[in-house]
C-alpha cells in the first residue's frame, strides 16, 4: 500500500498533547496519529460487523423480550 500526504492544521495545545502522548509511547506524532486513526477505524468496522451479525441472527436488544 502506498502512502499519501495529509496536512492538518491543529491548535498548539492539541499538538502539545499529541506530542506528550506520542513521547510516552516512544513514537513520533505522525506515527501516534496514524495508529490512533487505524485503531478508531478498526473499532468502528468491528462494531458495525457485530451489529450486522446480531441483526442477521436475530440477536441483540431488538430481539430481546420486553
């Protein structure tokens, strides 16, 4: 997979917090932000998959008796 450039304008305070979080993990800010985005994307896709599986099988809150 190739890489592309994404330029972001962030508040100085937010950038400093990102630097601190990245430093705690021994990462660059760029790597920290990319990992965070990947994790968020994975969590969202997993949640959607679970919801769809529950819907297909009739599980979950919609199928629960009241």
